[in-house]
C-alpha cells in the first residue's frame, strides 16, 4: 500500500438474464491485463454489481480470481442493502484470493454520517479483507463526507477511497485529510479527471474506458505521475474524445455503461447484455457506436 496506478472497474460480461458470457469474460480479463494495469475491480457500478444475483456475483469472483491467479490485485465490490450479504461476499472474495473489498454507502434508506461511520466501523472490523471506501453520491444519494473520512482513517481495516463524485473541491479536501495516512490509497473514478487528480496527489484511477483501451489509461497515469505535461495533455484529449463519442449516445446515468458495453461487443471482446432493468442498444445506436469506434481507430487497435 498504497495501491497505485490504473485499476479498471471491469464490466460484467453477460449473455442473458443471470448468465455470464464466460468466453467473453476470459477474453476481457486477458485484454485488460495485457494493458499493464495495476489492479482489477469487480462488481462496481461499471460491473453492475448491485443488479446481479448473489450466485452470479460469486461465480464472477471465482472465475476472475482463478484466471488472474494473483498477477495483479483483485478488488471486489460488496455494496448491498444487506449488511449480512456484504459480509458474505467479502468472505467469498477472501476465500478466492482477492486482495480487498470496496464498499459504497447502502442505498434506499440514506444513512446519516454517524450511522454511516458505525456501519463501516462494524463491517471493516468483521471483513476478512481490507476495505476501500467508494464515494458515489450520484447513485447512492449519500457521500462519505470529509469529516467522516477523517474518522474512518483511524480504522486499521480501511485502506483507501475511490472518489467518483467528480467534485474536485471534495477531492482536494479528502486529499489533505488522507495525508495523515501515507499508506492510504486515494483513487479517482471519472476518467476525465484522471490526469488532473494524479498531478494533485491521487494514487491512480478506476477508469471504465480501461476495459476497452487499457494501455491508454496506463500511459496517461504515468505521464501525469512523472509530470510529462505534453504527453499527458495529448493522452487526456484522447480520453475526453472517447468519453464524448462513446458515452453520450444515450443520456442518463446508464448511458456511459451502455456505450462502453456496446463498444466492447463491437470490437469482439464480450457480449453487451446488461442486467435488467437496463437493455442493450438498438441497431441504430449500435451502428453509431461502430462509426465512432472507426473514427477513434479503436477497433483496429483492439483487434491487433
């Protein structure tokens, strides 16, 4: 610790309702690892974790941990409305050889900060694996407020935070706080902020686009880390172009995920089925993604 570099939030390849696309999963894992990433995050928002059955989550953890075979750390999302189920997934991940778990605030009944602190305090104390906090207020309705992060730093089982708020004021406040724990990992979620956040002290990024072109994000991280501003600026523009062209075909919070999964299907990595209530793009939107992949010259890069 701290965990550094690019830790892709892997999509969960599905071939139907409650069924993994196993060949696609195997291709995707090797494709991501070939890009030189420093970790792999399962069952996050990009992985549709909260929308998958517990049996499928366990199968995914089993297969990925076995395939990765400790080549890089595997982090497993355990966010759930049920404390007991979060702990069961954490135990399963530990048995399979994962390195850590990732926990966002439970949704539905939004907890206050005192309740949130007690929740993490109890779960981190019982979890067999270290815990990364996952700040995702856009989907969870609750943030790990900076003062709560400060309190949680005292818990030995809490080892990092992934910030997906896209709020750089929040990021800077948390960055100042976590300096008290030099082994604590601070990772940024939105890939559009990767270069800026790393230059300001983030240890890395959890970038969805690294499912598709992992080397791009690894190279951007390295350029930002070494303060190669010209290279970082060029790669950042590439990342912004991918986000603009692939994640905006459909509006709404799921537009990013639908665009990313469709792109992965178009380049032949895995199926683009989504966990219901979401559904894959129609033919018109898929054609648009194909056109934009050609404009980005991604399809030829991935297939080579």
